[in-house]
């Protein structure tokens, strides 16, 4: 659905996007992750035909962005960083305008507006002036604007900025619900957001892709092994020794009743054996859990590694 | 170019004039001043006509010279003052609100956006002009004016207002600040008007050039009921050039 190859954008001497290549399949929800100023918004603006790239090519819905901008724009719904809303218009009037602007035929505009209002649960405020709405509502109106012409591709630049936690959850659910029918690219510098909504993430730093994978695979890739933590009632030296002898266990460290067990990543399923060893030594297992390295840590590792190279 | 897209944009902008106080204030101000001028011209003309009847001296007053010409000549001055208020927001406000991003990522061309904006403002001016039709109607009901000069004056005012609008749209595209856009529109509109003042001292060739450049010297014929192709071509080229420059400015946003 989206193919980007060797995309570069320079502003004078500053390179905002440097030789970016990636693909997004139909129906995927992909997260663009990166610190502020990494080139996320620039990439999105290029994809939406707002600005041309310095070199490279981008294809959306089968159309080359630079050769066929009108066709591309017809197939994209775009929510920029600042929701592009007119404060002096009512919500439904504005959505009707956005629908008309995106080529929705006159007789279907009302249905399109009603659909977008329902998806973003804005029905209650449909006849209010956008200028009188709170920031969260305006953000949702912006999202409704991106959805109103039912585009194949949705490009959302930080869609949940400024929303309260309840609204954030609603918007995330909404975005997840769009997967399958729509192809979605969303950008964020907030990691849990990407974890919550995206199937795949592309980490960008300084205009370059530093990682691109599913969240699970990224986690294991950085983890280089799994860590389990086990809390026991009666820690004993012989028990710890027995756990250490389980095949695949790299190291065991004990602090009071808490044992931290590190496993070689290739050793397969070892949890049964570890727990069995502990039970056999009658340590009294109270709790056993896998510790995950959070996306925050992955992100920091990826972006700091990049810093070392530069 | 898709006329439907132009209309979609024009309609939104036109409605937006009435969503804010702008349209009401501009129209009310315009009609108050025009009404006062019409009243003044009419009573002055009546006094002259009375004098002519009683004393049968001087030349016979004509409605065209006594009312029509000064009325529509003054209307040009008022538009010079009012049109900056109409055009200053057209693009400057879109830039400020970031709504320009909606327009520029929608499947519409820059030409459609610019024409839409231009026609929305033009439509407001046409409404204002339509409301002034009441003055010639009064004249026709009570007197016997010539239709030609009135029709030509309307055409001239319409074209001249189009030039101000085109100029205003261009300055509105240059800045996010509406006041700056409005001030530049007014200053340059006045300059294009007064540029012919220098023609006396500029020598024969440059004097002619300056006279031809002046917005107001092309209006003179219309005021006398003459429709001259040269004047129409001048006004249309002025409008077209302003729209072209606006197109260049909007296009340059994409390269920054």
C-alpha cells in the first residue's frame, strides 16, 4: 500500500530525512517512533504530498506521490500535528466541507459526516462551534476529518496529543478498529501508545531508520535473553544451586527471597524445569514471572547506539 | 481544473465572512457611507436643477455628471479602504490556524484553492454592489437617467474592485499576520492609484507608462459610459498577475 524508497529531504544544509526506505502492507497499523525532530513529521508531509522530497520516491495506493499527487491525496486521510480545524465552523459543517474537499459526492456527504461523527463519538457536539470545544474534542474533530472520506490510507501525526486518558484509550481503540480496512501510519514519541495500537514499529532517529520490526521481535532482539524473577518462601543455597543446574540457565542471583534467573535465548522452554527444581528443593514458590524489557529501554538503546556511531 | 472544488472552497470562505462580524461591519459601513454620499449628491443636484429652472442660467445639469459619476467614483475610494479588510484573512488566517495543511493535502490544485478564495471575496463585493442598485432604481423612479453610464460604472467598479482583491489575496499569502496583509494591501492599492500623479513630471514616455499603470486612470472611461477593451484588458491582466503571484507564493510553501 505504501512503498518508500531512498527518500531524502534536506532543508538547506540540514538533512531531515536521510535515505529512508520502508514498506507498509494493506491493512497494517504501523507506528513511527522517534524523538522529537527525528523526521517523522517530514516523512508524513512528503507522503501526503504536502511537500516534495529532495530525492527518492514514495508510492501510496499504487500512485507515485510526486507524479500523481491528486490521486494520492484522494486516497489519504491526514491528521497533521495541529488539527486543521476552523474555529468559526460547526463540527458537522466542517466535516461536510472536508468531505466535499476530498471529492465525496454531494449526495453521500451527509452519510459520510454521520459515519465519521459516530466513529469518533462526536455526535453530542455535532452542531457546536469548533472554537468552543476543548483541545481533546478538537483533536477528535481533526481525526474525524481524516476519516470522513473513508480513505484507504490514514496518516496520523501524533493523534492522541492533548487528550485525557479516557479519550486516549478511545482513540487507540478506534485506530485498532481501523486496521484491516485501512492502512494506518501513526507517529508518536510516546511509546506505550505505539505498543497499544501498532502491529509493527519503525524507529527513526536523525532521519534514518534504526529499527523496523514487530514489537515482540524487537523486544527479544534487544533483550538477548530472557529474565525470569521468582519469589520463594524459603531460599536455600542448595535450592539456588539446583536452579542454576537447569539446562539453559545462564545465571541466578538471589536477593533475599527474590531470585533473578537469566536464560539463554536459544534454550527454548525452561520455565517448567526451573519451577520443578525449586519445588523439589522445597523452597516454596510464591511467584514466578517473566520480566520484559520495556519498549522505553529498547528505544533508548536504539537511539543511544545511533549516537555512538555518529 | 474542477469548478466543483473551486465552489466548495469559495462557499466555505464566503460563509466564514458571515460567521464572523467582518461581513456585517464591512457591508454596514459601506452602505452607510454610500447612502450618505448618494443623499448628498442628490440634494446638491436638486438644488442645481432648481436654480437652473428659476434663473435659466448656467448649463443644464445632467444626472450622469451630477450624480452617477461622483457616486461611483467615490465608491472606488471606499473599496480601496474596505477591501483590505475583506482580503487580509483569506490566506494569512489559514496559515495561522494551520488549516492551510488541510487544503494542501486535499485532492485539489493550488489554482482551485486560489480561485476559490478569490471568488469568495469577489462574491461579497458583488453582494455589496448589488445592494447599491437601490440608488439607480431611485433615480429611474424619480428621473430620467441614462442607462449606459450606470452600467459602465458598475462594470468599471467591479473590475477595479477585482484588482484590489487580487492584490489583497497576494499580500494575504505572504504573511501569517492579518494586519500586515491588510496594511500592505491598502498601501500598494493606494500606490497603484496615485502612480499617475508622477506622470506630469516623468517625461513623455515614462509619463505615459505611469498613466497606463494607474488603476484609476483606466476607470475614467467607464465613468463616462465608455467601455474600452484596453481598460478591460488592463484590469483583467492586473487580476491575473496578482493571482499568478499568489500561486507562486503558495507553491513555495512546499519547498520550505
